[in-house]
C-alpha cells in the first residue's frame, strides 16, 4: 500500500541504522541540495585496494561531549560543496542508512565540522525527495519508531 509522501517538520530526529547514533537532531533544509553530518574530526585513509575510508569522530550527545563514537565508513568520493557561508570546500561523501520516522533509506552525506552550527546534521533535498513533504511551520512531527 503506497501511503504517499510523509509530512515532516523543519526539524526531526534521525536514527543511523548501522551506527550507534540514535535521536540525532537534524534540520530539514530544503535549501540545501546535499545532506551533511557534523563530526568533531575525521581522518581519511586509502586502503591497499585503492578504496578510501573515513574514520569519523562524533559526539553522541551535546550535553555529554565526553561521549565520543568512532566510526569507520567507506568514502564514495570527494566532492566540492558550498558551505553555509558560501565558501567552497572539499568534503568526503559517504552513504548511510537512516531511519526517519517509519521510513528507512540509504542517504548520501558529506562530512564536515559543524561545531559552530546549531544543528549537527542537515538533511537536504536529495535525501527527502519522494518520501517527505516539509511543513516549515512545525517540528518533530514523527514519533519514535520503537
């Protein structure tokens, strides 16, 4: 049964299915084409096969900055993105499986330090298309799925 697009608010909680990241506060940003995940730091490594991986250092909870997770993930490629200040920067592009309310989907995210931003994560248009409609006057419309 096709339920059509789900209405979400301008900010929602996101779960990373394969990583120990739950209830990540994300700004739903229809002005951004790509999505971005904020990390404390990251390191890039080229494997003997030629594939690149990124080791991400993430704060699990802003109220408890000592809770750090390290995640190693493949890098799809490096991309040039205009940041919120309009400056162009090169970032690793990764893929992750996200759960947004009842919807689970594979999403592409760029990696950057967003420590100066109010939201550690933004979900852009490409991650939303086909599944969601954004009600910009509301927030946290999705209930926990568990």
